[in-house]
C-alpha cells in the first residue's frame, strides 16, 4: 500500500469508530447507572431491620423505666432530706457553680 493513502484511511477509520463508539458507551453507562440507582431489597434485610427496630423500641422502654425509677428515688431522698424543690436535682446535665 502507498504511504500517502494509509494516513487518510486510518483517520477516517478512527472517526467512524469514535462516531459509533461514543454513543454506545454513553448508552451502556446510562443503563448501568439506572440499574445501580435502584437497590434491590432483600427480604432477609427487611426482616433483620424489623428485628433491630423491635429491639431498639424495647431498649427505649427499659431506659424510660430506669429513668422513672431514678426520678422516684431522687424524689424520696429529697423528701427525706427535707428539700422542697426537687427539679434542680433532677437536671443531671446542668453544671452548677457555687457563688464566689
């Protein structure tokens, strides 16, 4: 083959491959994005999440029961000590500073 004809044939061959390849690759990537965007929901995962939710709810109920018991105990101890205002004692998160 003549060297003068090889370069134009290679150029036009490349243009044809790019003209056909770019839309095909774009379509393939869009299809993959759509398939990956919809996560498949496994029935085992759904059941497991339901069990976790039930366990968390039961723990929350138990924690509330414990906190009620602590409030009751604090109230009894305050009454025994003769303190009338129990509310500041119940606020465990507050930082109290003594006046200087």
